[in-house]
């Protein structure tokens, strides 16, 4: 027992140390860079750059977790705590995977090989997303790592299994807190493994292992508490209305697409929207859309969905879903996770057939459940890149965990476990993994050295203009994330705002406008001499000009200034009567 305790403790410390060193190396060599604007907006809310004070209402991330992150900015406001937390979650997942091998009752050489394999596979599948991170991917790594530990449990009861359960519990709570969709993405794998562990059939004896209920009970109680906090925090009518608005907005902008006015004049006329309003809608300039509210967005969402998906029969939708799944699953852009998954799956199937044929049933159950989930998402048209990659990550780590379990059994039972053939196979596999990791490292280095293709530089440059407010088009402002995670950040309140986004019309958005002293964006642009419209890389006022010329014939947009930041031109306009 004492030896098991020492091994588990040393394994945990070693795994944490190796993962920490890996994280520091990636941060020093490549840096952590935001991939999408959603993370930057949540960082701004948490840090206080959104409303002037740190806030836990991150909307997508659960409030309990957002509150904890926001409190860190009160301790040190120059550290990008949100970025370090989300990017660091990837390395927490790595530590969990490393712990499984480093706490095993094996030789130092065996553990060194296991560590090398883990780091190489991390480099292949996750390194790029460690340098250019996204919250959805971070949640998938955490949830997948928990599934890895659950699929490959310690054989002996004791401290090792206790640490296992605590780690799995922590990883799943973090997964749910960061992105609850991914938590439910992980559950099918856990369900399949749970059934296998709960109902035991051994040597023609059947029994139910009630102890297996402890971990799921702890997880669901904790998840329930986090969900309860979420419900209490967002229980006001204002937040509920915004959530309905945001669900409809997501359907339009993330999946169905904004309809064209030319093809739907009757529908938009019924809503009271003319062609200029619809153009504003297509440019995500939600504050310029006449009468925009929850009811209007829901009607636009319903019509967009009807035209995109609703005109097809059930069989046609299922077939389209199958085609979409097949297209995404075979896409080369997922080879970094799909090929390792197929490799682990094949090896697990071979070992299961050799030693434990009963586990083939578990594999079939797992693949069947995952297949149904893939098909459901495909039929719904909800397979953007982040979702597909997350699905593959979960499946990869589940297959790897099952392979590890079967490999352990193979080592115990095989008489030739230390033979020359096995060493050659391991050496070859490690060489291939190392080559793949080097390739991914070069790709991540190349992309991390690019200039950020967004307006983060302008945002930082205008924070000192405390008497001015700047509005910029959302799609120009935030096509990507691009901001770099730093320990010396400037998280004062932003003076640069977009004309619409997923936070628009939320209570926290209204709070921000109250701080700026604005009630209506359009009125502020028309009447406030300290409010500017910003154009990037072009002097053509585009939809700004046509909208104001149509709605306010006595108003023209006049260029007041031009700024050059790192070779990029920004043109500042004001409305003049």
C-alpha cells in the first residue's frame, strides 16, 4: 500500500512537472494566441475591459468558472488570466494522460518511452491548438483526457484509483464549466465504459459493481450545482430574453446564414426591414437594424432555417447529413487527429481480438453511439470545424485509453513482451510520431509568427483616447482572434466597439453603454462629437455611407483622421449634418 501511494504521488508530480515544462516551452517559443474573437470578448468581460470592472458573466462559459477567472484580475490586472487558463487547460489534459503511465508499476525506461509517445502525440494532435487556442478545443482535451483515464483504470484499488477518480472529476467539471456542449459530447463514451465496468461478467459469473456509481454521482452532483448557480445568475427576465435572442442569432450566423433581401422582399417588408436594414444585418451591424429585438431575430432564424433545411424531406435530410459527416470525417484538415484515432482503434481491435474478445462489444457500442451523434449533428448541419475536431479528439483519447488497457494485459500475458520484434515496432512507431510532431511544430511556429489579422492593435492604440469612442464593423474587427496572451497586458476599458455581435442587447452590453453614457448607438454616432466610425485599409465608406445617405439625407460621413498602426491604415469618420 505504501509503495502504491508513493508511486501515485511521484507519478502525479512527474506528470505535472513534464506538462508544466511543455507549457512553458510552447509559451516561450510560440506564445499563446487567441484563434477566435469569442475568446477575446470573454477575456474582455472577465478582465474588466468590457464594462470597466471584472465580471463573471461570460455567457458561453459557466458563471461559476467565469467568476473565479474574473477574481484573478483583481489580484493582478496586467496578467491575461483567461488566456492562460484556457490555453493551460490543454496542458492539464496532457498531465492527466502522462499520469496514467508515470504512476504505473513499470521500469524507468518504460515510463520514458510512454512519456515520449505522449508528448509526440500531443504535438501531433494538440500542439497547434496550444499555440493558437480556442475554448471549445480546450474543453475537448479536458473531457477526452478524463475519458482516457476512465477507459484505462488502475487495476488495483487504493490511492491510485482514488487519484484517478479525483482527476476525472476535476477534468469533467472543468469541461462542463468551459463548454457544456463538449461535456455532453464526452458522455456517450463514459456511458459505454461505465456499463462495461458496472456489469461484470467474469468466468461465467455475473455481478453488479455498485462502487462504480460513486464517480458518476459525484460528477452529476457537481455539474448540477454549477447548473443551479447558472440558473440563479441568469434568472432575470432580461437575461432570459437575451438568451432567446442569442440562440436565434446563433442559428442565423453560425448555421443557416442571413437571407438576401432581393430573394425575400415580402418577408423582410413584413418585418419592417428595407434593403439597407438587411444589408446591415448581413454586415452584423445589429445596432443599425431598425426595431431589432428577440422576436424579430427569432422570425429571421425560423425563416432562414426553413429555407436552408426545412424544404427537404426526412430521408433527404438524413442523406445530406450522411454526406456532410462523410465529407468532414475524411477531410485532410483533421488528419492530425483522425489518423492517430484510426491507428489506436485498429490496434485496440487487434489486441481485443487476441486477448479479450468481450471488449469488442464495448468498442462496437462506443462507435455506434458516436456514429449516432455524428449523424445527428450532420442532419442538423452543425459540424463546423471546432465541433469536428473536438469530436475526433474525444474519440482519439477514448481509443487510446482502451488501447493502453489492452496493451497492459498483452504485456502481462505475452511471453515475448520484451522480444526484438516488439522493440522494432515501438521504435518505428515512436519515430513516426516524432516526425509528425516536428511537422506540426513547424506549422504552429509558422502560423504563430504571423501578424494578427484583426483590430486588436487598434483597440490597444485607442485606449488612451479616454474622451473618444470608436465603432468598427464586426466582420472587419473580429474575423480572427489574434491577440497574444501576456503577463503585461492592458485591460483597461476598451474605447473601440463593434456594431454588433453575440453579446449585443444583453444586460452586460447595456451596462457597458451606461458606462459610456450612451442609450442608442445610432444616436450617439449622429450627435456625439466624440464618436467615430472606423474603416480599415480602405477609404470607401461602403455600407456605412449608403445606410446614412438613405436614412439621413442631410447627413454625410466626413473623414476626420487617419492612423497608421504597424503599416495598417485606419480611417476615422464622423457624421456631419
